[in-house]
């Protein structure tokens, strides 16, 4: 697989693990088999919303999902079998320092699912602990070299820059959640209504960027003056 990606791609992310089980379900690790199954069932609802959005007009070649192996293994397999772009996280959930979810066995897990993108979320602030930053950089280099050598999944890098103590007062927190999923778990809406609501939100997200991308060429043309040429000149 060639490196880089220069096409539009609208990812529906639901790879949350530690935060998902704690904030959505109120559960702490280790999870029981029943709890794991319940979270897996909730993620299937999200995936069904994604598929519903495809049926209702979202272009498949521009659509993709980001879901974890722990609760979304079946989803990853189904998406791959249907030629849907997939991304799967390699980072361990719920900790500030980037490390591999499956430790030294990370490569085997990536190869088992062979996602379109191998994604890592990294918290990195150049002004924070230089020793910690170096450890993270070494792991990132190792992952990058593995993916390049194996010529398999592309590398998707998600950067978070956590504020240092002196910067915190300038920041305001912003929390987001799958409101339809919360309503479904509270038995306020049906599963089908939840799937429809997730599909609608994803479609709105895609349409927003599609409209912006459609305007971009004409706006660039106007700025460079090329839009002033007449058809005769062409």
C-alpha cells in the first residue's frame, strides 16, 4: 500500500474504550463478559447508523469508521468484507503516555485485522517532560517503521496537545457524547430511532465538508484572478 492519502475521508470515530465504559456505562475495569457484550452491542448500534448513512447517500469511497478491536472486532471484520475504509487504534486507552495496547504483541494484532489505517492518539506537548516525550517518539518511530516495512496499513496520527499548568487557565473544557445512544440506553427511544439519529448526524457532518470542498476551487480561482477569464479566452 502506498504512503499518504490525498482524498476526502469522513471518519465516524467510536474507538473510545476506557472513557466509553466509564462515562457511558459507569463501569470500571476489569469488565465482566456481560458488560463487554453490552458495550459491544452499543457499538454495533453506532455501526448500523454508519451503514444507514451509506444507504441514504453518503459516498462509500469517502466514508470510514474508526473502531477498536476490544469491542469492535466483528465490526472491523464486517466492514473489511464490505470494502469499507477502516481505522483501528494501536494506543492503550486511558493513559497520558502513549504505549501499545497489546504491548510487544502489537504487530500481530494489526496484522490480524489489517485495517486501512492504524491510528494512534498521542498526547504531546513540546514543553512537557522531555524524557516522556522521547519515550513516546521512540514508540511512534517503531510503529511507523513496522507499517512502512510491512507495506500494510497507513499511519493515522491523532495529536492532542495537553496544556501545561501555566496554560490551563486559558482553556475551557468541551465534552461531547453520543446523545442518541444515551437516550437509547435510558429506553427513551428505540434502537431504530437511535440508528437513524446517528446516521443523520454523520450525514450532516459529511455534507458540511462536502459543501466546503465544493466551494474551495471557485474561491481559490477568484483569489488568483483566474475566475475573470472569459470563455472566449479559454
